[in-house]
C-alpha cells in the first residue's frame, strides 16, 4: 500500500470534514441490520410457541438425552474385557509394551550418559543447530535443573518428551500429509483436529486410563492426542500452500506424483514442517503436569504433588526446569527454522558442516560422559544442590500475612476475590442461568450471524443446543460466566500492555522474558499462588486463567499493531494526527484481524485454565471433569468434556468473523 493510496483512507478517518460512509460500508451496515430484523421476526413468531411448549428458563428435560447408561455400559465392557479381549491382548497390549520399552530405553540412555554427557550433548546439539547463544542457554538451563535437585525428574520428563514428540510428529505428519494432498480428507480431518485441540485434557484422560490403566502408556497417549494436531495442521498448510508454478514446472518435466511430493511439495513446506515440530514440542511439554495425574513421573509429578500440599516452593523448584526446557526447545527449533534456506556461507566454514561435525559432537559427548562416569558422578552431585523452596515459601507466607487481608484502603486479596465473586461472577452466573434457554440461543445466533454467515450462526446455535441436550445447561452457564469475566479482564490488560509494547521497544524488551516465563509455565503452577492469595473458589480459577492467557494476547496485539502499513502511519502523521488519533483511527482499525485473533486465543486459553480451576473450587464443568477422572465415572467426565468442546466452539464462532464477512461479501 503506497503513501498515495493510504492517504485518502487516513483522510477519511482524520479529516474534520470527512465524507459520509461509502456505499459498500452502508450496505454492510444495512445487511447487519437486516439480519437482526430477520432474527427479531423469527423470534417473535417462534418464542411464544416454544414458551408454550416448554415453559421455564432452564433447558427442558424433555429435550435432554441421558448418556449415563450407554457410557456406563461401555466403561464396564472395557474393564471386564481389558485382560482377555483380542483388541487389548494383541493390539493395545503390544502398543502399551512398546511405549514402556521406548521410554525406558531413552531414560536408561540418559542415565548412562550421566549429567556430564547429557549436558554436553544437549549443549553441542543446540550450538550446531541454533548457534552459541542458544547453546549457552541450554547449558545454563541444565545446570540450573541439576542445582535445584531436579536432575532425575528432568531426565524422566525428557525421556517421556522424546518418545511423545517423536510419536506426535509421525502421527501429525501422516494426518497432515493426507489432508494436504486430498481436499476431501482435509474437510473430514478439520473437525476432528478442532475437537482434539479444544477438548480438555482431563476429558480424554479418563477413557485413556480405562483402556491402558495408570502409567506411562496412558500418559504418553494423552500427550500425543494433545500435541499431534498442530503438526497435522501445519503440515497440511505447508503442502496446500506450495507454489503452483514450481509444481507446474516439476510436472512439466514428467515427474510422478510421488516425485512431486518428495522433490517439490515437502521441500517447499520445510519451514511449516519445522514450525509444526516446534509447536508439537511446546504442546507436549505443557502436558507433563496433567499427565502426571495418570502415572507420568518426572517434573510434572513434583508440581502436582506440590499443588496437593499448596507448597509454592516445591512447585517452583520443579516448574523452573520445565520452563527452561521449554525455552531451550522453542529457541532451538525456531532458530533451526530460521536457518532453513540459508546459504552455505552463513552456515559457517566447511569443517563445521556435514557429517564431520556431527561425528565430533557424538565423540565429544561420549568422552565427557565417560569422564563423568570415571569420577563417579553419573547423577548430579548432592553437594551442589541449591534449596529455593524454603525462601520461596517464606516469601509466600509474608505475602499472605501482609496482602491476604487488612491492607488499608485497597483491602487484601481475600477482599478482592470476594468482591470479584459477588459483584462480577455471581451476577453474571445468575443472569445467564435466569435467561431463558431460547433467549440464550437467540443471542448466540445474533452475535454469530452479524459477525459471520448463516453457517457460522447455525454452528454456534447447534453447539449451544448440544449442551442442553446433554443435560448440563446450568453448569455450562456457570462455566461460561467464569470464562466471560476472565476474558474481559484478560483483554483489557492484554490490549493495554500490547499497545504500550508496540509503541516502546524498550518496554517490549523488558516484557519479553516475563512473557516467555508466563507462557511456558505449566498451568497447574498458576493455581498454587492464587490459591494461597485468594483461597479456593471461582475467583482464583479466573485469576489463574487471566495470568495464563495474558502473554498470548499481549504478543498478538503487539505484533498486529507493529505490522500496520507504514505508509498509512506516515500519511496520518503528515496530516498532523496526534499519537492517540493515529492509534484509534489508523492502527487499531488496520490491526483488526490480529486483535480478533487475540480475542480468539484468549478464549481458548482462558477456557483451558477455568476447567483446571475445578481442582481449586471453580466448580461447574471443570469440577465434573475432575470428579469423573477421580471416580472413574466415564459418563460424568466425558459429557462435561463434550460440553466444554461445544462451549469453546460457540465462543470461537462468535469471536471470529468468517473470510466472507471480512472481505465484505456478506452472507
């Protein structure tokens, strides 16, 4: 967009005598009004009929389906046939054994290398792939993990991660390959991947435990289900986005379909594939704490045990290595992706390229591992431990003593939690519960249709209707109230911080490491300090959700505002616009897609932690999912999990305009 073309648009926004809205904008506005009028007419006709047939605000029991019977029978069949049915004996049993053998083999290899060998190997690999800065980060991260007394749990987590990421990458790549080469399979797999990514981990932990029992196989399979969709999506995106001219040139040379795939499509999609690996690693690592609930040892188990005793110091000692592992893996794979396509001159001298350097890496790693073995310190020496649990717990106690209550003027955190619950959460929950069910469906239809198309509205309404049919309308409204309240707080803080970061590189530089830590910290870790400061209830669940979702909203907002066309900004500046006018009338309108994406990501992340909040008194659907897992009640946990998926689908449709609506084509 040139300066000449950007100037008229800015003049329309900033000029005092700006002309009225053009015909296209007026038409879009009339279309939105027409949609609302049509819905109003339909409501005027249908609502009296619906109210006469099913009076009352709650979802009518005549329209519900009880799934407890079929799901209970399914659970009983699995339990009764797990030891003798051919499906378990000859397939799932072998799969379980293969998982156990693979994880144990990797773990024994890590123990055999010792702390010197593992540290050297990871550092050298990071140096070879990503450069010396990332290598230094990897070295410090492993040394810190050992110093915190978490070397063995870190190796347990790393062994599970290696196998889980490998399995997730293979499964995701195969699914993405099928979706990328076939439009029909892409359409079939898309809702499946959506469900896998939105379904809370607690919901599918229960069926996985029923099939595999408590232990490593169940934990690894749950991690694969959670981590494979990003790889599948990005693989499909890379294959479908391959340059048509290159593919046409390859075809003109007589290449077969397989040759086109191997020589053109896959090489062109290398960056997307590596980004998929990066996202898969991050998703798998975020599951380590949740997987600990079903038998995965390691750092996640330490965090989960600390949550049970509200031990902030112990939780932080285990959470720091998780964060460091995430940062090292993220930066290493991101740097590898940035180097793809680089020329040979940027890759270093000849002796640092090819198989020779990898041979040197392996030899040096083996040498240092042997040296560590000869000194008799295969595991991190106990004399080098640094105890941070006691100082952290002392600081937590100080905060509780001084901030929990009795703070002059502003009140303590207990007062804030009570006020937020009484003034925000309770009225919102009571309002949603008291609103007639058909009124809720009408509001959802109006929001989704105005921002999208009739298909968008239909999907959102059917998702909400499915919640009622499942018989969990009231707890779903409770969960929705928590999500909406936490989302509003997240967006206010996130947009504000994002606007400040987009206008100040210094502020962004200060904020970046904080966001890195916040974004890689396990979800459970946020629950521990908020419970200590806010006690149990819905308020701490909402507070943890805000902290967890905030980094993504800030990052997306900052990036969206910074990517606004410089020509438009220069035009506004040349017209004498103030900084506030440029932000309000130029940057924010042009960054609208990024802001809507921030809203969408905020919804997904807030919903994820609000569900986990069931562990700390959040109640509603989260409590049902957690209770179902704890008691082995497949019906309770799975129905609540499906309701959460429907809730997430509805929120996605009412916060994201479709491509047709964005391009102005209308419905």
